[in-house]
């Protein structure tokens, strides 16, 4: 069964996406729609098909409410102030922000602009206001929650001071009920709570599609990077696209990842020493057998393996590739074989005019990588384990029209690579192709545990024209007007009431 892919509108759609993302004209309530259902059959022209987005079968992204969605509480109705400190890298913090908005909605709380942990990973000071467009964030979520820039002052005994928030370390993946009971009781008692740390502190599976859609509204509409980050990203994407399509690869071949994965044997004794030391300092002790780690798919792909996969799939040396990555561990030695196969390699130093360091380091640097990967025609994560960056991007690309994502199955590929290393080269490419073309390329599919909601928000955040299932019906075109009028009416009631 060979699937059909969209020919004409794909490039146009990407242009629209760039324009929308950069100018801010994001289509919140109805997003363009391209989808695909089916499997691939191995054949040469398939590679050309991969550059395109696919037929939608009537599905399109949509995260507007589909049932009655009352306006958020006003200042006096609010149960209190919610402060959160998001920790981890850029995308882990991004999911935490989405969770914070949902929690504020669940608790009828007023959200204080989330605090980003700036020095946990990267040596930099950026906070929310340095990375995201705050006005856009508040405006986009006005029908959902009330947001303030900082916790208010209170006056007690003639003195003005900041309202103190009661500190709580919420349980990991806390259920909605925890917020409706324990947290609610505290926020009512103290007027404000401070949830810290706040990463993975709300269950991903919530049995309420409206709350899941709110997550998508935050992740895919309200969270927009600041103008300078968007500009750098679109400059890079435009430059790469000037000669045709390009793919992006998230090459997670970095010290922390490799130390975590415990795949040491391919490194020199000196490098192994560094990895083992890092491992000791950051992760629980464990003995690793390289061969076993590899066979269960725990070893990140080496740059050379990524190159071999792409070549086997039929990509040639004219392929333009954007590399999103930190420092490649082992450096040139590992990059050399990859570069020999795919010389047209770029990274975010591509637009280095002015002050490149400003937008290419720390959280802002990750943000640029994130955007360029989002805008690329094909995205390839090389490690989808605890990599929030790759996981969130996969979900984001799905939302932006089921764009092609190639996810190599490391476990299935491992024995094929091992055979090759032992000298059994015949049939290598054919075997790789068989594995690779038997995977999803960004098609809508049911989320199966442990797949994350942030990786796959289908079907909650998608709707289908001529839906077979009523719950998948697209919301009416005037959903925005309805929300606006509810919002205005509520304001009128206060005004006439006061
Ligand atoms: C939040 O407000 C809504 C009304 O808008 C109400 O139905 C709900 O019970 C409130 N929830 C909490 C936790 O206060
Ligand atoms: C709170 O009071 C301090 C001075 O005590 C002032 O600098 C600050 O702007 C006030 N914050 C708010 C949100 O009003
Ligand atoms: C790409 O490969 C072809 C042979 O398939 C070779 O002739 C050409 O020089 C290569 N180009 C680059 C830039 O390496
Ligand atoms: C990015 O590309 C430039 C130029 O090709 C290169 O010098 C630099 O090492 C690359 N940076 C990374 C992190 O790969
Ligand atoms: C908030 O709404 C209530 C009615 O639900 C109203 O009585 C009150 O005056 C409003 N407060 C503000 C500050 O608008």
C-alpha cells in the first residue's frame, strides 16, 4: 500500500508557517491541515515523497474549546496566586509552562509569569521575558486564565511587602485531583503558592480533552519566541531554503547524553574517563555492557550511523542539512565520516552577522535550533529517550501539518550495524531500508504509553471535517467570537454590578 502525499501545497504551507510564526499571525482557531495515514513501500521515489507533507484525510490541527468554556475568574473570584519555577533545558521548561497554565485553570488561580530556571543547565541569565513574547502569551490565553507579571504587594500594619507564597514540591506527575484538593487548600489558606521545582508535575494523560487542548493552545499558540529569536531562525531557514528543501538533525551526541546512556566502548580511554567521571557525578551507579546497551536501543546513534541510514534511504550528498546540537563529544573524529557522506552541513553559526553569540547560546541558542528544526522539511531526532527537545518538536511538527519526521528505531537497527562492523556488508542498505520505511513519518497515530502527550497530541488537538466520531468534529468557525462575547459579557456584569 503506497500512500499518497500532497504535492502542490506543501511548500506553500511551509511559507505560510514561516510567515505566521514570524509575524505572529498564528491561526489559533483553525490551522492548515495536512495529514497522512498508511504505510510506506520501499521504492526509490519515496525519498522525494518524504520532502513533502501528506494528505490529511480531513484532519487538521485545532485546539479551540469544543464545549462551553467559561471565562477565567476575575481578581476577586480567583482562589489565589500561583507561582512556579520551571527547571531543566528549554523544552522541559516549555512543557512545564504548559502544565502551569493548565494547573492555574484547574484551580481558578491567577498565574504569576512562570520563572525559568536559567542556570541549571546553561550558564545564562535569561528568564521568560528574554525568551518568549510576554504580551502575546497573556493575550492569547485571556479566555483561559488570568496572568500577572509579578506577585502583588500587600499592606499589613502600614507596611507594603510582597505576598509570600507557600512553597510546595508537588508529587511527580501529580493527578488533577491533587491540585483540586491539597494544592487548592493551601492556595486558599495562604493566598499564594510556589510550586518548585515544577517539571513533570502534572500527569500527561488527563481525562479531559478540553484541558489537553488548553495545553496545545499554550504550546503551539501562546508560547512564541521573542522577535529577535524568530528573526534569527527565519533568516537561517530562508537561507537554507533558498536552494530548495532542507532537513534538520538533532544530533544528541553530547557528553551528558552519552554518559547517561552508558555506551562507552567506542571512545578512547581518555574520553571514557571523562564520560565515567560525568556519569558518577550526575547519575546513579550502574555497570554497562556496551553490546547489550546497543541491542536494547539505548545507545544514541553515532553521526556515522545517521549518515549511513540517510544514504541507505536514498538521500544523496547534495542534501542540505541543519545540525542542531551542542558540542559533539569526541568532535571531529566522529563528524568526519558523516561530513564525507553529507558535506552540505550547516548549524546556527550560519547567520553570524552582528552579535552571533546573543542568539546562539544558552536558552536563546536552543530556541533558534528549535525553530529551525520546526521549519525544516524533514526532522530527524537521533535520540528520543529523555530528550524533551526532540519529543516536543515531534509533537509540534505533527501539529503544524503532519510534517515529516524520521525516527530511526535504534533497537531494530543495532544488529544490522553490528553485522556491518563484523564485515557482513552485503545487503546492509537493503536491510536498513526495510527498517526505515516501515516506520511512521509524522502520520497521525494513536498515542500509546509511554508516548508523551507532548510528542503526540492526536486526537485531542486535531479535528476532522466530516468526522465519523462526533468528538472529532471541528469547532464552529465563530468559536473565537463566542469566547470574546462571553469574556466581554462577564466584564459588563462586573461593571454594572459595581
Ligand atoms: C472554578 O470556577 C468555576 C466557575 O467558573 C467553577 O465551576 C469551579 O468549581 C471552580 N473551581 C475551583 C477549584 O474553584
Ligand atoms: C511592590 O512594592 C515595591 C516597593 O516596596 C515596589 O518596588 C514594587 O514595584 C511593588 N510591586 C508591585 C507589583 O506593585
Ligand atoms: C557527490 O557524489 C558524487 C558521486 O555520486 C560525486 O561525483 C560528487 O563529487 C559528490 N559531491 C560532493 C560535494 O561531495
Ligand atoms: C558550526 O559550523 C561552523 C562552520 O561550519 C563550525 O566551525 C562549527 O564548529 C560548527 N559548530 C558546531 C557546534 O558544530
Ligand atoms: C468579579 O466578579 C464578581 C462576580 O462574579 C463581581 O461581584 C466582582 O465585583 C468582580 N470583581 C472585579 C474586581 O471585577
